[in-house]
């Protein structure tokens, strides 16, 4: 009886663990099964590189959206990455313990703020600001970049900081012994040593930025045209889905699901990159640990 | 730092004067865009998704930590898929939920579809935190329990899980935060009807969705500010609770050393 119960429990636990495999498989199957036929009907190449998106005329090209996503993400990285890494360096190597505790809380909070609230903040603060400073309507790639740059900060900080902390103390001491100042040791020795962790944080930030829908949609203007410049609007893949899914039917609907497939593939690539990088940084860390012992 | 203060500060300053008792009226009308139904819906949807995801996540973590052998192929696969799940953007969850729960399973846009979608979304968070909490439980506890003649199952439920409870709770609270803040995954699964649902199969609207519709209609900016404040307060509360619990574990493991 007891043996039976134990095996039963084991199987239950195992099934629960397998659920995530099942869920991923299900998501893949459903997205691909619903998206690929639509892509075929439109023509894969035409769908991916077409520069016009006119559901009314049955013209579906998502190239403007792909570009929009890439531009917005790149802009967010330009704003978010230096700020995030500098903050991580400050927290890891310069700040006093009390400030670090406080900042950690702040970063956690920043990560917890819902994306609609960011979007709303962008709508009522950043958009008018951009409008007043640079002209135009304000809802633009620039506004989206600023909001996304803020949104990826916590991701970058919370992964870079442990990576910096994991660099063995002996590196730092060695650098000091060679006559380097504190700053020089941090920027020339510790930062390069923590490289793979820091890059991993950036990759994850890219994933977050590319997948963000609500906040971007609220500030980016969403014209389904080729993005013209920083101050003009653009539409990303995510906002394309959110905006039109509500009323889409038939091929239009399939085209939107196909957009999600493209987005999904982007995300999968980013994820793979991330786990590869993370694996490397962990490996490095363990090798160092062993050497220290 | 500055950014955080400015975001939070701005919203609080602009929002607090706009909070009025009218916003908490039971019924939603066009004259009075009450947020109470949305608040109730948020609580309901959180509760249902947790009901589904928490046991699943905890069991999965128990398997990974207590039962599976290291290097087992299932473990590897589970890890990879869990990581993938946590990387999928919420809009894709929303779309999947729409295709699977709403259309294929025939749940329509409903509380249930939304909750099911969300429970898949928070699964990796719960698994991950529970796993970490279980790993932190010292091996002596298990050995002691085995030594007293308890079976594996009993050890897991009476010894290991109770001593990891703080970590598990912190994970659950974290996922509540995620649910409360979620919009994209819910628009097309739970819908946007701003009423308190009569059953599991009625369409609902959570606070974040409520806020999104308010600000996109652009008629109710004041109310949107107020909703933002309510959302922020909830998130801050949840965050500090989770930080408090995490600190508690930290201290305990520290004492053991």
C-alpha cells in the first residue's frame, strides 16, 4: 500500500513537471498551425518583406512592423543599456551597503510596475515632452524608446549586478597591486571579466523590449507604414497584433497570427542566445571557484 | 533611481486627488467609470489562476529537486521549456489563449479563459522560486526524517515543504504581482466587459485592462490616473510583502551558517 502511494506520488510529481513541456508544445503547435497556412497563402517572402500592410485590400506585408520592432528595441537599448550597466557597477562596486539595499528595493519595484502604467506615464509625460521639445505629434519612436529604455532597466540591473559580484576578489586585488586606481580596476578588469553575464542581461532586455506590447502601443503612434524617423510613429509586431486582433477575420486574422509566429521565432532565438550565454558565465564562475579552492 | 521616483511620484501626485468614492461604486456606467468591478475581477482572476498554477508549480519543483536524478533528460527538458515559457511575451500568451481556450475549447472570452492563460504564464515563476526554496532546505532535515522512519512522500510534505514555505510564498506573491499588472494576455482571453461576472464563463475586465481602455478612450484621463494609483499601491504592497518574506528566508539560512 505504502509502496503504491509512493509511486503514485512520484508519478504525479513527474506529470506536473512535464506540464511545462506540454504547455510549450501546445503553444508552438497552436501558433504554428494557425499562422503558417496564412503565411503560405500570402506567400512567405511577400509576407516578410512586403512594405505595405493594408488589410482592407488584402495586402499583408509585415516588414514595416519588423523594422519598427527593431528600431524601437535598438533605441531602448541605447538608452537602457549604458544606464543599466552603470547602475549595476555603482551598486556592485561603489555604493555603500545601505544605499545598495535601498536601490535593490527600488529596482524590484521598477520591475513590478505594470506595463500599462508605464504606457500611461509615457502618454501623459513623455509624449507631451517630446512634442514640446522636438515638434511633431509626440507619439513617436523616440517616446517608445524612452519608455522601453526605462522598462528594461530592472532586467539589466538585476542580472548584471550578480555577474559583477561573482567576479573573484583576487582580480580586483591584482589590478590594484599593479597600480590601477579603483575606477580603472573596475572598468578595465572587473567589467570585462563579467562580460558574459552582462551581455546575457542585455539579451534578456532585448527579449523584454521586443515582446512588450501595451506600453509601446500607447506611445508609438502605430502607423502601419515604413518608419521614417525618430520623431515619426511606427508600429511594432506586438502592437499590430493587439490593435487589430479584436476585429480581424479570415486571412487578416491569419496574417496577425503569422505575425505572432514571426515574433515567437525572434523570442526563441533570443532565449537560446540567453541560455547559451548564461551557461557560459556560470561555467566561468564555477571554474573560478574551483581555482580559488 | 531618479526615474523611479519621477514615475511613481508623478502618478501619485496626479492621481491621488482624483480618487473619489464614486470610483468605488458597485456598477460601471458611462458617467461613472467605477473601478470596483475591475478590482473584484482582478481578485477573482488572480485567485483562480493561483488555484491552478500553484499546485502544479510546486509539484513540478518537488519532482525536479526531490525525485529526479541529476542529468535526467526529463529534467533538462523541463528546465529548457520552463525558461522558454518565462521568456514568451504576454501578447503571445494572449493570442494562444484566444486560439486555444477561447476558440478551440469553446470557453469564449471569459474569466476562465483568462485565468487559464495566466496560470500557464505564472507557472515558470512559481516553479523557479519553489525550486530555489527547496534546494535551500538543508539535507540534514531530509536525512533526519528518513532516520525517523518516514517515507519519501511524508518527508516531502511534512518536512521539506513546510521549511521551504517562505520561499514558496514569496514566489506566489511575485506571480500575483505579475497577474495584477498583466494586460496584453487578457484583452483577448478575458475580454473587457466591466461588470462583476455571474459565472466562470462571463467576460471580465481586470484593473490593468480597465486602465488601458480608459486611457485609450481618452475621455477619462482623471479616472485613469486614479486607477494607476490603485494599481501602483497594490504592486508596491505586493512587492514589499515578497521582499519581506525573502529577507526572512535570507536571515534564516544565514543563522544556520
